[in-house]
C-alpha cells in the first residue's frame, strides 16, 4: 500500500485497508478528520453538527474489536457524515429548517447510518442543506449557505450542498445525501465529486425526514468510484420500515466494478438533453462519450413534459406535507420555500392526477428505450456552479431564475426513479461540471462500472479541492 501521510483526506478504501491491517488506528483517522473539519469547515460551512465525542468513542470500539480479533467491516474506521434530514440519535432532525429544531431528538440513528456503522464506518457529523430539501442551490437562511470548495464564492448546489462540500473539501471521504429532483446529482456536479442516486426503493429511507414520498431517494457521495460502490453495497437490503423499499436481494457492485464496458451499449441522450445549457455542459458529455467510444445518440421521449410533471407532483406533495407548519409558523420558513409550498397547495387535484397518469406512460416509454441501450449519458446541470446569491442566469440567450432551472436535466430521470451516477469532469482550470451516467432500473452496478472505466481513463476525476 502507498504510504499515507494525511489520513484526513485519504480515500475510504485506503482507510479501511490500513485500519484492518493495523497500519493506522481508527482513532487516529477520526482525530485527523475532526482536526481537518475544525480547520477547514469555517470556510465551507458544510457541517451543522460535529460529533467529536461520538466519533472517537466509535473509533475506540473498532480498535478494541480488532485487538480481540474481530473483523471490523468493509468500511473499517472510515469517517462519514450525513445530510441533516437523516436521523442521528440524540439530535433533532433539522432538515435544514428552523422549525425542526424544536423537535425532540431522534431516538436512534436512521437505517443507513446504522448500516454504514455496521460495516465499520465512523459518523463524524451532520451536514448543511437547503430548507426541507426544496432547493437546488445549497443556500440556507438559518444555517448560512454551504460554499463550493473549488471557489468559495460559488454555490455548492442543493439541496445536499453540505454533503457535496464535505467530500470535495476532503473533510470526509463519504457522505450521504437525498435526491428528490436532483439533490445528490447537482451538488456532485458543482462540487466535483461522484454521486449515486440509486433506483427508487433500492436504499431504505427509514429514519429520514421526507420531502416528496413518491420521488425521494437517499444515496452516497464520494471522491472515488470504488468508495461510492463500497458504501452503496454496505447500505443495500430490504427494510419493512420503508414501505417502498425493495424486497430484491442485494446486488453488490464491487465484484464487477473492474470488468470494463464489456457488452454494455452506451448512447448519448439527445433532443431535450442536448439543448438548454451552456456549451461547456455539452462539451463535458462529449468528453465522456469519447472516452467510452459512444457514438450513438438517442432521444428520451417527452422529457420536457416529464420535468413539468415532476414539478407539479413535487409542489403538491411537498405542500401537503407542510400544511400544518405553514398554518402555524409561516414566518419561520425561508420565504422562498414558503412561497413555493403555498403555491403547491393551490394546484388543482386534476392537474396532479394527470401528471401521475403521464408518469406511468413516460416510465413505460423510457423502459422501452432501455431495450436498445444500457447506459445513457446526459449533462447533470445546464452550467457550472453560479455565484453564491445569484438569482438569474442566461441559458440559450434567455435569462432564467437559477433556483428553478438548475435541475432541468436531473428531474426527468428521478421522476421515474432511474439509477444515476454523476461523474465529475474538469474541462480546464475552472469549476467542475458533471455528467449523468444513467442505467435501467436496478442496474446501479452497470452505471458504476461505466464510471470506473471513465475514472481509469482519466476523463473524470475528483481530487480534494484546493480551497481557492
């Protein structure tokens, strides 16, 4: 193994191997992570709670188990942090909101926290996010905005902004986020890391604060594909506490991760996914396609209508969830979130019903497309990360609101629960871009294999940000 001098920024795989072999103690790794968080996070504002005492106690328990001859797990000693809508015992689950701070502390950790810790990982804290996950920017009026480690004057993307910033800044090698319309994929793209939005229902959401139950996913973010796959494998499994969690047996990605493309058929998504963005966004897709030898272009039918339907369902379901809070404490919401929720409450029910009917048709049409191809490539965002506080941007010569349009390439895919890996592309010395590697339902392993091919080729990479 290559000698490591800075355990605070080592990959999860490197940490786990070193802890298992006794090269380093889990406590030393936890201490290094906590020290880096203390030094760097005042600039990135990724964390809302740092759990130093808990992390050190957990690390000590891992070290004691190793001394007794116990197997410490595939993520032995690996520090991780979670978006603060995931339950952490003895903390109120904030979900980025002022109102939620008045909730009773969680009685136990969320299911995915428990699964990662069962694999040997060490929770070091909870992460900043957009209020109630209704956000694409990473801005938060209560906790302050998370800041992009590649340029602190720019957005992280949201709503899992702290999750992206913490990984990109080298504060943790792994984080968990949530993705309803793009909230893992957008910050992965803006912050230059790998992110996985799994198939809807693949990873349990038990022990997390909901946003839109029919669209919500949880998933990991990391700086290497191997780390992403290792975390994903540790979190699989059925869970009766989440009514939509799959009963499929786990399908690990790691065993086939190095198998290359094989017979996988890769195509670029054209039409809707080839317009409405800056040239750099499409240049990033072209780089990825070239690295994979992908020359075919296919069109996803009615993607624009899918995005519109996703907006309707999001607004209506989100508003229904928050009606009591809106009536009682409207003044404690972020005004931008409050106004969108109120608007969602006024959507006529027949509109939502039509959106759901279209959703069924659209899912069937896209599944037909996956009879012809195995992987689709598409931009993750229409542009690089806007500046913090920026309200509008110009796309195809038209000035548009930033918050409402960052997710225009992510929404048509999460709308039907497809698995997606975002890979980070650096075209120059500027901010990173992201490309979506999209697979058919339950084929996360295929998307991760493709991402690994790209990582090996050098076409995509996710180094620790220099914090310019």
